[in-house]
């Protein structure tokens, strides 16, 4: 039995968990190709116009899996943390795919909603195991092992400050000159095609990149405490908490925020960060907005200007 996982959206957060679970159940896991021109074009053709770029790209990845698997895994995600939510598009993602793409492969779209209880995660995977006809004890064992492996993976990333999905990045000759906090949703900053190889380019400028994923959860929560009220968007909480945590500790020389054009939470958080940072702190801040019309030349020019500011400080 082959399970297909689109290489988009929360793939960049939870793929190790998903892969471990399915493989522990005896399934083969295949992922779609890395984002490329064809995948993006397929996504643009088969997704509604008002969706953000990451959702459009995700549709392209689903199309790329046609003929490669027996099931496609697209969970209906409502919440991944207690008392917090994520983008509503994740809730309706399976429906968007069903109604936008002609596909004859069954979609595993079980719900994940941890808003009230973490038990929802167990119920999610247990339900999948039942659908696949696996024995109860095998499903429970696969889930517990996958969860253990995933937690170990997260601890390793935070302890060694390893940028996820960037194993090919090597320390530049002569060492790093600057520390920059790169903020944004994981699927915007880790997808090399969508981000136009931003992390690699920063590395070439001898910039050491930090992302919210390598920052300890306690630091992030401390950073959000400087706001007047609790943020109920999980990803935006991580972005804001990481920013204020590193600003107050003076551990970074600059901040880059990568946002999706058309994303409501992104636009709100971008303005919040810009106002707070420019009014209260002498630290370079660059916001890069991504959509299907983003050009390489303009992107690189703004990045070069940001590096010039770092060098002149």
C-alpha cells in the first residue's frame, strides 16, 4: 500500500511524524517532486484565484502524485495547539482539492483538532489505521513510535539549531558575519522554489539564518508576553514570539519576514512587526511578499539592499 504526501503546506512541519506513522504500519510513503515550474503552473490552473500562493502550489503537488500512490494524505487540520487555531484554508483543504482537481485516488482527510485536547491526534491516526484495515495494536504501536521519533526530531533541531530541510547548506568559507532571523510560515521559507532559494542566498552572503523552528518554545512564549493579548493563530504566535525574543536578547543583526500576498494573518503580523521594530529598535527589517508574479530580479535587489544595510551598521 502506497501513501502519497504532497510536498507542500504542513509537510514542512509534520512530514517526519506522518512518514514514521505510515511506515511503521507497513505502508510505503512517496512524496511529490520538489516544487518546480510545472508544479506551480498546475497549481495555478487548478486552484481558485483568491487562494494564497502556498495553497495553489499544494494543488500542483497533489496533481504530481497522480498515478504514484494508492491514497493521498491531506488531513483536515483545524488546530495543532490547545486554545489556538491555524489558517481556515487548512480546514477546507481536502474539499478544495476534491472540487478543483479531477482525481481518482482516495484522499485520507481525517480531522486534526487539538483545540480542546491532544487526544485528537491519537484519534486521528487511529481512525486512519482502521480505514487502512490495520490491527488496533499495530496502529497504537505505530502512533506511539512515530510520536516519539517526531519529538526527538524536534528536540534535535532546537538543540543544534539545524535548519529543517536544508541539509545541503554548508558553513561559508571564512565563517558567518551576521545573524539574521528569517520569519514566515515554514512552507514559504523552506520551499526553495517558492522562496527563490532565500536561505542559500543568505548563506552565500555569510549570514547565519535562524528560523522559529530552531527557537525554544519557552523563548517564543516569552516573546509573545510583550503583546497586550494572546495570539490565537499558532504560526503567527511563533513568528511574533521569535521576533521579540531575539530582539530583546540582541542575538540577531536583522530580521527578514517572508509573507504570502493575500494571506490575512500574514499582512496583520507584517504590519505589527514593522511598526514595533521601526518605532522601538534600531534593527534592519525587510518584508518580502510572495505570489505567483514575484520576480527574481526585484527579490534579489531588495535582499542585496538589506545586506548593504547590515554591512554599514
